[in-house]
């Protein structure tokens, strides 16, 4: 009897093409995150030009996050049904529109609309890009996708902040040049997507996937439970740096240079990206305790710097906290890459980002309003204490959950993501 050879997985059929687009996808993630952080060093310029209060700045920040979270909840699972390319192409178009709106913005209303569109585009893109990385990674090295999913976002945030800070400080047309550069990058990304291999077969349920849901499948909760507290602590600290970092540099330490404002953000995110890259061979569960410890120690040092006015303490705290931020992000996305089945990847990555951005945004929005009433130094000190409390909770929960047996490991992959049956995922229940 003649037996047919086993079906070929996509990365086996076109290994060079998949390796190429693994790199392209990484670059697009970094570009989206760079675009999302680029306005942060410009807010001081906008305030000088248009004379709005810190509370209005907080509203603009909140509008971006609302767009991002809404997009994650609505579109986060769509690419598991219609494919990665259509969703990514749509996100790139919306992001390009947002960048055009930034170029022509002349007041806080137009700036808010631009940030809303940018939030929608970023939310739609990050879940599909993260899932595409896992799809394109070789079957024997899915951990690479987890590493890149932690390195590229933080690295992109760092590049966007420091690049924009440098252009604002030294380049012409500070409120236009950076957006023109990013728009050119989005156009190039759109062209690349035209030739990107599709890694997911269409399956039923696309309209149903648009119903907002935020939850983790029951069979994956044991693996993700220890990761979530560390993610919350790390991204809450990131929210402090993005919302108040440049203002703290100017108001507390007297460093008003626009490039310094970008460096404040880039230092935290850059250290996080380097840490994620260096620790990529380490299994995700082993990263959680060091991540929480470094976040706590760095937060204490940063608090000491703000309270005493010594820049050295603040810089040292940022470096140490950046190590914890990067290790925590790597643990989170490394866990997702290891446990998620193909039809769960986009949805699960969306949930991880929803958790992260809620932690990133809610404390930052509260701090923005507090800054208006109480001043930058007291607000920063209280915020830092809240982050410190979160790291303590993360440490306690990590120790408490350390003895629990994780969920069953991911079963062997299907023969081909393009030949997978139309599996209906286990209902995702809200937590």
C-alpha cells in the first residue's frame, strides 16, 4: 500500500520567504510602536504653541488609549478568521491617515482625532503582527516569536521617543518632520504586506469575532496567571514615563531639552528591549521572579531620585526597572508563543495587550489630572509608590503560584496552518 508523505508546514515549504517576512514583521512592529511614542516629546511643544493645560494633555493621552483598547477588543480576534494580511493592511491604512492628520493638526481637537485614529490602528496592528510572528517562526523555534514580541515593541517605543526628541531639538519643522518620516515608513510597510505570505486559512465566525470579549481560555489560565501581575507592574511604570517622564525631567531635575525628554522614555524602553534580547534563551517561568524584583528595586531608586532631586538615583532606577520591564515582557509573550494554538494566537495576544495597556493608561490618566491639582513632584512620588505596591503584589503572587502545576503543554502543531480544520475555539469567558 502506498502512503502519502506527511503534509508540509508553511515554514518548511517556503523557509526563505518565511524568514524574510519574519524580519519584515519585526520591523513593522517596531515602526508602529515608534509612531505611537513619537508624539510624547512633542506634547511640550504643542502646549507652548496652543497653550493648553496638563489636563487637556491627559485627555489626549486617554483618547489614544481608548482607541487602542477598543480596537484590540473588537478587531483583536479577527485575523484568526479572515487572515493576517487583510487586517494588517487595514491597520496600515488607518495609521497612514493618522499621520497625515498629525501633519495638518492645528489645535487640540485635530490632535485628539489624530491620536484616536492612531490608537485604533495600533490596536488592530499589534495583535495581528504578534500572531504573524508566531506563524512565521520555525516550528522548532516558536520561542523566537516570544522574544521578538517583547524586543520589537519596547525597542520601537525607545526609537520613536529618542528619534522624535532629536528631530524636535535639532531638526526643522519639529511638528511635521517626524510624521513625514513615519508616513514614508508606513507606505513602505504597506507595499511589503502586498507580498506577505498568508499563514491562516479563512474560517467561519469573522462577524462573531467582532463582538468585544476580554478573557483567557480556561485551559490557558494556569500558565498565564503568574505572568499577569508582572505585566501590570511593568506597563504601569511605563505609563509613568510616557505620561510624566519629560515633565519630571524638566520640572524636577531642571532638564528642559527636548532630546532629554525623549531620552527619559528611551532609557526605560531601550534597556527593556536589550534585556529581552539577552534573556531570550531563558524559559519564561524562570524570568518572573527576577522581573518583579528588578521592577521593585528600580522603582525604589527612581523614587529616591525624585524625592531628593538627584538625577543619578533616577537614572540608576530607570536602568534597573528597565531590566525588570524587559524580563516581564519576555515572560509574557514567551508564554503566549508557547501555549497558544494557531486559532487562539491573535485573540490571546490581544488580551495580553489589553491587560498591559490598561495598566499603562489608567494610572497615567489619573496622574495627569493629579498633576494639575497637586504638582509634578507629589504626583510622581505617589505614582511611584503605587507601582512599587504592584511589584510587591507580583512578587507575592509569583511565590504563591510557584507550586501550581501549569496547564497541559501545547499539543503537536497541525500539519499546516493553511490546512487546519475550522476549529472553533473554546468559548472565552470574561474573567
